[in-house]
C-alpha cells in the first residue's frame, strides 16, 4: 500500500537526515500552535507526531510534512475556551471522519478549480505569515508580563546567529550536498551558543517538551446530540481548513518536484491521521507548507522522510528533551527565514504588468486575506472573486448575427454562453416589435447553462407572443434540451412545440 524506503543507501541517508531537520523545526512550531489553541504544549507535540506519522504513511503526497498548524489552531480557540479540551478531541475525531468521507467521495479533485493567481496569492501570503510569525522571537517578556523588543547586545547576538544560520544554509550546498544544509546550520549554531555560553533564547524557553507516550482514551464528553451539535460546526470548519491547506500544499510540492500526488488519497490520509490523533490526546493538524519546503529542500522526497520526522519528534519527547531544549531559537528562525525566501513567488512581482488586471487583483487580495485572516478563507475568497470575474468577462461575449432566410424568416444566430451573467445582455439583443412574424433563434454556437438562462428564454418568448410573432428555437444541444425538459413547470413556456405559446423547438440536423 505504501513505500517507505529508497532504492539506494544515499537516498536512505538523505531521507533520514531530512526527517531529523524537519523534526527539529517542528518542535517550536507545535508548541507555539498549542499556545494559540489554548492547550498544553504536549497536546500540540502529540499532534505533530501522530498526524505527521499517519499522513506520511497513508497520505497521497510522498515528501509532504503534516502536523499541528496555526490555520487549524485559530479555529480551535473558541471551542477550547468555552467547552474544554475534551470537546476539542471529540471534534478532531469527527474532523477526521469528515475528511475520510471527502476522500471517499473523490472531492480532492476540486482543488484543480483553484486558479493560478489564487495559488500565487496563497504562497505569497503564507510566506508573509511565516515571516511575521518569526518576529515574535525578537521579543522578550518583562517581569511585569509585558512583551518588549530585543535591543542592544541581545539583539546583536540573536540577529547575528540568524544571519550565520542563513549563510550556512545558502553556501553549504555549493560545497557539498552530502549533508542537509539546514541541519548543519542548526547543529553549528547550537554548538556555538553552547560553547561560547551565549545568552540567547532557546527552545526550552517556550516550554518543556518532556513527556511520555500518548495514551488511547475516548474523549470525555457526553455521547449525545447536544455534544454533536457543539462539535459538528467546528469539525466541518477544521476539516475544510485542513483539506484546503493540505491540497494546496500538495499542489505546490507537485510543482516543485515535477511529480503528481493523489488528492483523494491525501484527504483519506489526513482523515485517518486526525481521527487517530483525537483518540490519543492530540489537537489534530494538516499539511505544513513551511516544514514541507524544509523537507524538499533538504532532499526529502519519499514517505520515509515524513515517518523519520515523526519518529525523531517522539524520541525528542521521550528521551532527548533536555538536549533539544538547548537549541537556540535563532537557528530555527534562520531556517524559517530561508523557507520564507523559497516559498515567496518572486516571479509574481515581475509578471504583474503582463497579466490581466483582474488576475493581479486576485493575487494581491488572496495574499492580504491570508495575512489578516487565514488560508482557507483567503482561498475561498480568491476562487469566488475569480469565478465572478470569469462570469463578468464571459457575459460580455454574447452577441447575435442577424439575417433573413429564403422563407423570409428572421434568423438570430446566437454566439456565446447563455447563463446568469449574460441573460441581461441576451434580452437586450432582441426587439420583437421590429422582427417579422417568423423568428428563429439559432443556438448552434451557444448553450443554455442554467435556470437563469431558461427564465430568459421564457421571458423572450412571452415578448414575441405579445407582439403576435412565432418564435423557433433551433439547434439546441442535447444537454440544453434535457435541461429545458427537466425545468418542467419552472417556466411558463414549454420549448417543445406548444400551441398555446406558439414556441417551437426545431429538431433540425
């Protein structure tokens, strides 16, 4: 069902080391997102381990990293605050069931409907969000509980370590590709901080990551309709947010690696991961674009890298917490800054003047909404705006070519789709008072798309009836005839020969 290994020893080494790099970067992220959701840090760490492991095994995109994410954490805040963490676990279980159902119904294919400007806005906005999230590390909390920006020597040390990390990541691959640059940078900067006894923030300053194995427990909530009514809305939102972020990340990794993941399988994989996580006291999660980029840039391409990352994370929790807690935050911030630079589509800035203004607007809109709300809302807004722009542009393309045939009938040859956006222009194309008694609307180069189009035809037919004219609809496509027949009583005019309304549907080959 899945393949974890590699065909060569070099591949195996790259996958393991890449997984180790990802695991180190996962620790502060999981702790931070647990704080965002209002739960214990171990709840976030357990989610990072279990979601990462199960999504890597059962998901549809080898090399993609999953875990606790900020996009889902912000949805959980209200549920945890109002009802407690046990209701969160129940909601996560239900979230997984919904995601499995989405995969079984093959809804993953709808990610193809996301336009390219929305994808560009998504990655650019996400790069900005990742960058802004790192700025919190430049702050310290005073004795009074007030956050203050670093100044003086602490800022110089912290900034210098970040720059050193970034320089190692940038230049080491030019010297050798035998070792992941991000991991080398983390180790080098950590040894430097420990060896020189530099006073700078470490992972342990966030919270202790020491814990035991996650234990299976049913969520301690009443199993009744009241509970279902509480968790179901959150579960649907979490499922949608998780799948949108996961499938968009899958598409991005596909583009980077020039391979193709399986969207429906990813839905099922994410669902399995969240369902199990809910039973083991985790906060749930989805694909993580930042960690996925770290993994890909470090050479991780197989499922083994995701499994290794999750396994190392569990080892950190069980045995190596004192060591991991000494890793300087500056090293991890430097890694994430490199991720920001790799994630942002700099080419999108160069093509702004070369693409339609509407696409440029969508790109900026999605980026802004991503920064100020969350990724799922941004993508939905982008798709809706793109669809409206598409409808508006196509509404302007409808037109008629008019001529009289040998029998003296007036033929209006319709060009362009007839749908909700074009019906107003469609009706304005005809003037029943100036047409002869026999009028033919030729649909060979058009199609009836929706109920609004049916109503428009009905309205036009009534106008010709009142003018004492006979209207023929010719060369309707088979799909259009089926749509019109299904309408039945929804329209007053029956387009299949109706003496009362004198409208004909000519079945001419």
